């Protein structure tokens, strides 16, 4: 090791169809250091690491390990080069023992016994060396999550990894478990291992890394020595000042409360709290923006209000009448009551991509009398309606019979927006209205949202684009780890919001719903 | 942005390539047993289409496959893989038999006929109901449960035929033979219109029921609200939940329709041919339906063509094994299997290659 970087990436490019996931990435990590990569979800961190681990092939660019140019065609090649990966979602077999999981893929011959005995000895040595405290005969499903993660690390070490990649390792850990993990990582570093830590939590970067790279929208925007930077700078780099979008709008004139959320709590199927006792109101004629790094409960919030996901407890009142959020409200019925919903993920939720455009233009509204006669769909009415919206929203190509998958992202989004906005709703939920949408369409979409507000709709806007939140919202709520950690007026600064988004809480401990003078 | 094959390639060229390869491999098999594959192919096609009786048999088999193919297709549109058509058809036979046994002494065939259609559909649907319910409410996979229900149905039917439905004096595990009122008219006149004769072939008016069913399925899937909901559920379940489409209800209804169509297949062999309910009358039609639906791209028109193709293999194969003694019945099953393999299971093997040829400028 003649001072060559442990890992060097030169000009890595990777596209998925029209989406540029990685654009001209340069990165260099010195051996025996911990290097952090931060960025929002979708910034391209995981793609980059997948390229390094051989899951994807870069379209162009070079990977150098310890100064040598290598080609990593699959994960086996990565392992042979001494790269180990600890995935965000563990790759363990639940009803196998720790030992069995560790030797999986490296069993050493057709007869298991010999390999197992050798593995046991090696495992004991590794455990002692790194004080990992794992019982080799325990069954995975009996172990807590923190221990399962240590097994993933052991797996990598067992394969003689010198470079460890950890993808969002603390996402599933309690703070105590996270601290233990960091102790282990420091120890590994002391032994000369090189570690890459992918995360969107600034606190972790500051706590453990030596150097840090910031990714945004597929590009590597900056690399800093951790000791020479601070949370504010990183937050700003991470959120970015992409295009400063200016939206002309009048002062809001809020009316009565149209949507009232009270103590809403949502847990996922594993019982992890995704939304923690969230309360707020949205009034007619105002836009309330929810800012936050994605994955902090925004998705669950929209899903719970719109009846897609059951809440554990809490109340939602729509236009004066409660919605049975804990008993499974029917999204179709909520639509009839005036709740329109532009979902965050149009591909998975908002559209049926193989359907014709006009078929998607009625999704969720297909039961209405205007589109049907008896049990049959009224195709003429559906086409006329779809064509009207294509014209109003300038959806291109203007062909209601074209498969939805063949429209560009911006036009697909317009299909969803047209469907949800042109119903004269009382409350409009909008998730990531401009994700993957070209600049021209962004302006149009923003203007439509403001027009809806001026027409007296109550609008709840969720977006990971801070600029979008700031330019559209009349009030801004910041979510972190399933809670609302602060409320600000429309003129809140980027730095202020960035800190809240990173979980650095307000001075006030109960910070949640305290009104702040604008 | 266009990443689709031209329609004529997708629906014309690709099935044709698949078929050609299936027959080429089948030809090799024929060559292996020491026969001339071209002669065998000639005999097979002549056996299926060369004379009136052959055509009659081909269309008789095709009628079975249209019903089961439609049954599989309706379920697939809702994202469900109904492998239980064999059992649903078998149980559907009870509906036909009960209508005939109860009324063939009093009523003419055209009154019994609609009762038999409804009975077959109800019994078939009922047999699909339990797997459907388990899938919708408990997540038990229909593939597993419908396979199990196939086994249960064959045990139930053997029991019923041996212990309950068999006339006292008979040695055969089957119901009594229906009177003429329990038989469907054959379509001799149709063959005579083309200057041919049906001979002994059991080609009967349930063929028209099958064609009507094709039209109704097309209406259901592409023209009704229910069909829209089925397709949404089958293509993007998350979008279906977002749209408020009730999951349990939609899954159960799709499976009931599927089971009903499978059950209606029983009309053809029971009322149209045997005039009695006997052991294992579906004879694999339920499984062929899967291949027919796959090959016909789950579209009624495609299903009609695919059903006729398989009808041809059944009838032509029988003739072939008669004319070429070294090609046994089992060899015919091998050829059918190859067609299913290439046209059904490996349907998309050539898609990437064709995409490269016909879709350019994507990257």
C-alpha cells in the first residue's frame, strides 16, 4: 500500500432509461479511514454503491482498488477484491443459525462438516478480535436487529473484506445499538479497514467519519474533511440550491379548517412507529407544506389520511366530519367526500402504466355516473373528458389512447394532477408534485397548485424539494423521524429548515406545534 | 420513448416463431423414432383439417379449450393464476348432469340446455369460491389451493359416481345415459353448408356458447367497470388500493367468473358427446386452458385461435398415431408438451431479440 487510495472512482456514469442516477462521479477514499456519503433518498448513493459491489455495471468510468483498475462484474468479484457490503435490508436467512448464515456461499466443498468446523474456529477468532459478542449457534430470527447487523458485518469480515460498505446502517437501530455499531466501526478502522458509510443523517456523519462526500441528484457535489465542515454547510450542500424557483402568489386568505389531523400515529407491519402523534390543521385557501428528508413519515401521513394505510390511533376530520382512519377508510368514498390525492409515487401508486392514458384519467373515479352507464364504462364520455384534460394541461403527446408508460415523467404527472385537481375537491393532498419532472412542467404545476389555493382549496403539500416547499407553502411543518419537529412561516430560511430536517430540534423541547410569529 | 414491439410482431410473428421452433424440435423427436417428420406433419394436419369428421373433432376439442382458456384468462387479468380449471370443470359436470338427470324425461333439450349452462357455471364457480376466499382474506396462494382442489374434486367425483350417481345394476362408474332431451344437437348443417359432413364427430352447439362466452368476456374485461377494476388489480395492486377498489370483492368475483367459465366446459363432453357423466371427462382440458390463455395473450380472439391449434394437435395427433404406428399416443403428448413449452412457458424467449431488431433508437 504505497499511499494509493483504497477506493478510487473516476467518472462513473449510470443511467436507468432517461434517469441519470450517477453523473460523472469522482471519489477517492484513503485506506484505514471512514468515509461518509450523504444525500437525500434518490440522490444516487445506493446506485453508486451497487456499482462498487457489482450489482450494476457503470455505463462508463473506472473503479480503482488500491491503485489498480478493476472490473467488478458481480458481487463475487467484489468479494474477491476484498469489498464487503452490509445492506440496508439484511440478506440473512431467518431460520438458519448465525454460523450457517456466515458460511453461506463460502461453504468450502460439498461436505459441510469440515467447512463448518473451520468456519467456527475462524468465527471465534473474529468475534474476539472485534468483540462482536455473537453466539454462532443462535438462530437469526431470535436475534434483535442490532445483532443481525453485526452478523452481516461478520459475514463480510469472514470473507476477508478490507473495505466495508454500510448502507443506511442505523435506519433500523435504536440509539444504543447505533452507538455500539459506531464503536465496532472505530475498532475496524483501527485495524486498518476502510469503511464507507452511506446515510442521510448528518449527526452520524459528524460523529464517526473522517471525510464526507455529498451527493445530490446523481452528482457528487462536494467532498470535505469532517473536521473542517459543520452540520449547516452539509445540510445546505445536501438540500441544494438547484433552481431557485420563484412563484408569484398573493397573500393567502385562510378560511375555516378543512382538514384536521389529531394525534395521528401509524406503525408499519413490524410494529415500528412511522408516524408519531402528529397533529395539525389545514385551512381553506392555504397551502401547508411538509418539509423533511424523505422516509421520515411523510409517505405514511399521506397514506393514512387518504385511507390507503390504517393508522394505529388518532383522528382525521375532513370538512367537519371524521374519517375512520383507524378502521380502514375507503379511498373511493373519501374521494366522493372531496379528498383528492396526488400520490408521491406516480408509477407505483398513481398510475397503471400499461393502461391507456384515458383509462388512467379515471382511476379512482371510474365508478362515477359521468363515466358509466349501468355496469358498462361510457367510453365516449371517458375519451371526451380525457381529451379535454389533455388540452387544459397540455399533456403531450395529445393521444388519449396511448399507453401511459410511453409518456414522459412530466406528462405522466400532469395526467395524475389533471385527474385529481379537476374534481373541485375540498382538500387536496399533493405528494412530490414535481419529482422527475422537467423544468417547464414544474412551473405549470406550481401555478396550478397556487390557483387551487386561490380557489379556496385546502392543500397539504409534501415534498423533499425544499425550494418547492418554500416557494409554495403558506406555512411549513418539518417532519423528522415520524414527528413534526417544528413549524415555520413561509419566509423561513433554508438553513433553519435544513437543521430541523436533519433532526436538530428547536430550542423548545416540545417544539412540535408551537406557533412561531411569522 | 417508444419501447414496444409493433403489433404485428407481438401478436403475429412472435407466436409464429415459437410455434415453428416447437414443431422443429417435435420434428427432431419424430426423426429420432425413425419416421419422416414432414410426412408426420402432413398426416397430423390432414387428420385435423383434411376431412369433415376430422374438422368436427378438432372444433369439438377446441370448444373445451376455449372455455378453459377464457377461464384462465379472466383470472390472469386480475393477477390470479387459476390452475384449478380442471377441477372446476369436473365439478361443473355435476351441474350439467343434475339438470339432465332431473328433467330429461319431461322437458325438451332447449329447456334443459340453459339450465345445464347455468348449473355448470354455478358448480364450477362454487368450486373456485373457497380458494378465492382464502386468497382474498388470508393470502393463501390460489396456485396452491386450486391445485389441491383439483385433487379433492377428483376424489369427490369418484366417490359420487361410484357410490351415489351410478345406476344400481351398472358396473361402470358413470351416471345413466341421458335420453335424447339430454343431448345437444350436432352441427351437421354447418358442415353441410361447406359441402362436407360431420360423420361421427361430436361437434355441437356448445361451440356457439363458447363463442358467445368469448364475446361476453371481451365485454367484461374491456367495457365494464368491473373489468376495469379487475385489470387495475391485476396490473398494479397498489394503484387499485389507491383507487379504493375493494380487494376481497374483486378477487372473489374474478375467481367466480373464472370457475364458472371452467365449469361450462362440461357442457361440451357431457351433453354434447357422452350423454352421461363419467370419470375424468375433462381429460386435461383445464390444464391445456393455461397454455391456450398464455398463447392467446389472454384475449378472446387469441384464445379462439390457440384453442383451435390445440384442438388440431389433439385430433391430428390421434390420426397420426393411427397412421404411423411407431408414433404412439405418448409421442403425441410429447409434441403437445413441446408446443406448450415453447408457445406457453417460453413465450417471451425471443422478445429481447425481436426488441433489438424492431425497436431502435431507445439508447
